């Protein structure tokens, strides 16, 4: 029995990226504001779960308990 050959996965073509320094202060302020907003977004960091599905205690909480 021969297995059916699958076509290779499609990949987007590589793109060239050119970095330019930001000289406009207003553009820099907009980017900084966007970064801060993304940092504060809820759900950005997932809580660690143990095997039973309960939240895992942080190392600092474990140290306090002794």
C-alpha cells in the first residue's frame, strides 16, 4: 500500500527589512504609547498551571510558607 504524498506546506516569501532611525519625536511618542498599552493589556501573561489544573504557587509564596 502506497501512502499518499502530501504537497509541501506553503510558506510566505522572505521579505527584506530595512531599519531606519526614528527622528520625529511625535512618531517616537506614538510608538512608546503603543508599547505601554500592549504591556498593560490584560491576559498578556498567562498564569502557570500545575498538572491538576490548579494555579501553581510562585516561588516567593513557596518561600514564605517555609
